[in-house]
C-alpha cells in the first residue's frame, strides 16, 4: 500500500485550510502559492485537486496565470461559506416552503429572535446586514418595514 497515515483528516478540513489561506492572502493564489502559505506539508498536486473541487462547487473562481490557474474565493469568510451551503441545500428541494418551515421550527428561541430581527419583523428599519448578498440584500423598501420583501 502507500505511506498514507492511517488517521485521516476530518472531511472538509483541507478545503477549510485552503480557503483560509485564500482569505488571508486577499489576492489570487496559484496552487504553489497556497502550498507555500500552508507551510509546504501538502503536495502541490493535492492542493491543485482541492482547488479544482472548490472551483467545481463554485466556492472559488479561477483565472489563467501563466501555465497554472490563480484562485480567488467567491465567499468572503466562513459565515459566507455556511450561507452558501444552506442555499445549496435549499435549492435541492422542490418544496422550498416546507424546507424553510422545518428549518425555522427547529431553531432555538435565540436563533428565531435573531432571524426575525434580520428579516425586520418587529424591528423597523432592520433589514439584511451589510454582509448580505443576493437579490434581497438591498434592504427594506421605502416604508423601512421590510413588508412584502421575499424571504
């Protein structure tokens, strides 16, 4: 067999490390750049594979940089990554209303209160925060109540 250690990393750990390096750099990075940023313990081909998988998931975009690609994250931080995953899961179901209803019904009281505040329920002038993305990220309409805004 190979010299691969028997203890494997948890799923997603390498992707998280690569994304952390990209976020810290704040500029496009090649697989070699990422390898250097991570301390050189991983093979460049391993990093290239991880970056290709992240690209396939839409988590990074790539542009040609000579013979290689340079990668830039399409999400700005771990919270943005979690939000993208939530959107992806929601998009997999035809009955979005039921999925959202079940999600909300399982929220803790604190999380429900936070969600209501973010949506503007009972808190006039409160809309999505500055980190929100997507078509609803512009905030509430002229009446500042958020009424009629799609969820």
